[in-house]
């Protein structure tokens, strides 16, 4: 019999907290069951197994990032939206480093619904970039460029490569401004 009040959503959110505390590589159904104070077999009432749990964590992470990007961009001119998205992206990755790692695994997932959720995040950026150019190839190029700038910055920052005393906020702002200038001149 399932524990009273336990839902799939609660299981996934607990797994997300566990991932952030102990690391993505240390997640197991046994640890999750212990955290929930249930037997491991009881988890199967809510999820089919570890693969579904990883998929659900991917959905959660992508939804969180997408929501933050949308919130950051809403009501802003494209230039200001691109700046706001950059900082919301960085903030999400810093606050949720292990969930961010899960997002980076999405393209390698064989789960079409998870890959589709990743496309939702891309569409936010595509919509903004389409205001600068209508050429699909350029939109894709600039989307890859922007994402590479953000992911590279976040990856280097979290790895400790920017411990040089200079303002990270100013650095990111300058990088995004350079990107916008190039976009405007294309």
C-alpha cells in the first residue's frame, strides 16, 4: 500500500534534493527510499525504475531552467532579455549544479519526451533571436553560439578558473554585450 500523501511529484522533488546534496552519480533507489522513509519496492508505485526517475529529474530541471529564462525575459526588449537570460541561466546552474549536470545529459537521452522538453528551452532563445534575423540557419548558429558562451562561462566558473579577483558579473555582462553587438551587425 502506498504511503499516504506520497506522489510521483514528491518522489521526484525528493530525488532532486538528494541529487543536489549527494551528487548525480550517487543517486540510487535505495537512498531515495531511505530518504522517503519507505521500502525501495514502494517506489515502484510511483516510478517504473531508475530510468524513469532520471527522465523525471530531467523534466524537472528543464522546466525549472525554462521557467527562470521565461521569467527573466518576459516584458523585456530582445537585447535586455538576452542579458537577463544569461544571468538567470548562470544563477540556475550555480544554485543547482547537479540538476544542471542532468540538463547537459539530455541530448544523449534516448527518451524522446525528454529531448522534446529540451527543445522547449531552445524555443525561448529561438524566438528572441528571430527578432534579429529571419534566416533559420543564422538563428540556429546564434543559438548555438549563445548557449556555448553561457555553458562555457558557467563550466569554467564552477571549475574555479575565474579566481582572479575580477568581477564575474561584469565579465558575463561584457561577453553578452559582445554577442549582442555581433548579432546586431550580422
